[in-house]
């Protein structure tokens, strides 16, 4: 960790130029010739990225950023805060600490937090930043998390893991066994250290694939931010054998849309109908969940078609997604469409339809 960038005049320069294109700044003369210009530019670029995603870090003085990529890959504050609200207890160990955004919010829910990060420089940066952020209940371990668990040899209330894909696994079907750490192989070892484990994965992981590699799953959380799925969370408890509940959350500016259902409930059936007065499109978290029949049953609305995942009703309901009022239904023929839409602009969306928007 290079602390020279904490010099006040350099910090002032970084703050003043936050938001300025780094490619433009790179053409200018370095105002601090004794400091690596690239180092300063990287701080400016990373801080600019943090403005919307990590406003607490952005507004706190003397924060050090490891890289723009680290900021891009870390959890946003909004998803981290929601995730922390799902857990509570005395102690939690994060086996893949990274930039520490999740642990910042976990520290508000637990008495003691352990941050494991094998990258010594990144571990030192997060330790410094937590002092600036006034987090006092987090201990830092710059070591492989498996070694840390063995050396500490204690019980935790929760183990939290955000495994990353190995470079040699890129391009393959996303499987947890192809990540570091290899959670499926280490699961029994982890249960020696905690009875509750939360595993975060990228949205591209297929839920059924995750379930095939894990055991004792109680809840699967699907978190979207502004209708873009960001995280899957597998919540597992040692020896749990009950129903699996899928819980979705779409975090919006003014509210959080939630929806949940029991996976594999064979009593759930969708009803079908031609377009009625209103049409509904579920948010992206629900779409990822696959709970399409459950939407029909729980909200008492009809599906337009088995594979369209659009819904309809005559009464307007509060719904976790987009709602449309149907003014008119017209047939799909060139003559009829020209007659109805001549000289008008239209936003076109297709779902389970043989033609494309471009055509």
C-alpha cells in the first residue's frame, strides 16, 4: 500500500478531478513529478467509479482505492446493506474479503467480523479504509482463508464466501467447483467452523446447478438493483432438510420489491387468459427465479402463454415489475398494423414470439 497518495495536496487534487476523464488528464503534465502519475490517475478513476456505487467511501476523506476494477467488481452499498439485513449474530468470518464493502455493513449487524484477503496489499488498504470509516469491530487476516480458519480454530455464527472463477474456467458453464475457494469440496470443513453459511455467486450461475453442488440449502436470495440482477445468495444451515424458499428483491430508489415462494411446490398451477385490461412484466429478479406459475397463483393473475411470462388481469394490482394498460389488441398482420400505427412512433417489445423487434 502506497501511503504517499494520502498527502493532503494529492488528496485535494484527486477530489477536485473526480469525474474528469482520465484519458484527458493523462495528456497533462504531472503536477507531482515525484509521484507516479499513473498511481494518481488510478485513484481518480477509481474514486469517480465510487461516487454512485460507494457514496460512503466517496464522501470519506483519505480513502485509498486499490484499482478501478476492484471498485467495479465489489458489491454496491445498496446490495451490501440489503444482504447484511438478512443476517445477525455475534461473529462472522468473510473468507473472500476483497474491498470490504460487504464487511462494512456486516459490522453493523455483528459484534465481531473477520476479513480474510490473500492479497496483502488489498488487505492493508481495507484495514486503513476501515479506520477512516470508523469501523472498530473488524480483524484483518492477510492469508489464505482455509489457513486462517485452521489457525484460529474457533466457532463462528456465520461464514460468508464470495468465490471467484478460476481463469482456466472462463468460457465454461459456471460451476461452483470451478471457483476459488472450491466451496463444494470445502463445505464439510466449513461446517466444522460454523453452522450457517452464506455463499454469494454471480447472476450467471444456474440455480439448479448451484443446488446440485450444495447441500442443506434453506433459502436462495436473488438480489437485483434497479431491475438488473447482481447477486445470488445461497443460505445454508448444517443438517437442514426442509423446504427451499426462493426470495427475490429488486432494490429501487424509493422501495424494494420483494417476492418469495417455495421451490418445487407441486400444488401451484398458472391460469391462462387472452389479454385483459392490464398486462404485467415481472422484474428481473423474479425472471431469474423461474417462479412463473407462482406469480400467477400468488397475485391471482393470468398468464398470456406458458412460455411468455407476461401476465394479465382486469383489475389493476400492485405488482413487482412493470404494469401496462391495454388500450387495444390488434392482430399481427402488416395491413392491420399499418392502419393502426401509421405515422406513429412505437416502442416494441417481444416475448416468446417468432419475429424480432428489428423486423
